[in-house]
């Protein structure tokens, strides 16, 4: 199994569930001033993805499709293969509910046009730092770099790697303006720094 497969398999298996059984995403997000310099010891195992994602509007359903809301995502892997998902997230901040399912290419392509005007394109670097997966997103349509890490519980401590610390401007986990949905609907918009 390649390192890429190891990293992709962890995402849904580690999700906790709330009292209703819905999967929870517990994630911390940090605003960076630029892409960090990744140590060579970690760089060789890092995985790079190209991500295109768009958001559906419940008020503008796609005729003949059962997908009416949420996020559509195409991930292009280093070998050129692509995976397609439909995700619905709810809530704000550190803990959110997340339901995700895999789509085939035809389902994705039939629904993708409905996301026009609500899309983002980014390059994601996934890095395993002593068992903690860090995702660094470099957005293509704006000068924005975010780092995020999923945690098993709210109480779990998150050590910030030394190579990442100098690039962090601040934590933006609780700031809705840095959520991908908001960024997708505000083309080119870059949330401003606090005064």
C-alpha cells in the first residue's frame, strides 16, 4: 500500500459520532502567511492533491439528481487518478457534523454545473507528523494558505510542528469567513486580518 492510500483511508475511519450516530469532524484551522518549508524527512512521505470543489444551493436543485445541497469535490491524485465525493457538513467552529459519500465520475459531472459561481481550487499537501495528519491548502484564486488538523476529541492536545510555527498568523477555527463554503461564494475575497 502506498503512503497516499494510507493517508486517504484515515479520514472517515477516525470520525467520532454524536449522540444521533452522525459522524463528527473535529478540526482546528490556522491562517498561514505562506507555504511552510517542509523538512526533507517529512517531504518524501507527503502527498499532494489538486482539489476542485463546489457548493450546491438547495434553492437551485439539479433536475433529475438526488443531490440538492452540500459540497462536490474532485481530488486529482499524483498518479492522475481522480476521486469524487459529495459531503454535507453542518455547524460551525471546532466540532461539526459531516456526512460523506463517494460519487462516480458520471454523477459528479451531471451535478457539477450547478456549483457554478460557488467553487474553489486549491493544492493540498498532506503530511504525517508522528501520526498526526496536517493538511496545508494553497488556494489558487487568492493569496491564502490554511493549515488544518483533525483530532479524535475536543480535548486532544495538538502540538504545532516547529516548521509550521513561524508561518502561523493565527488560529481561525471559529471564524466562518475562512470556511471553504464562504470562500467559494466570495470569489477572490480574502478575509482581512484583525486591526
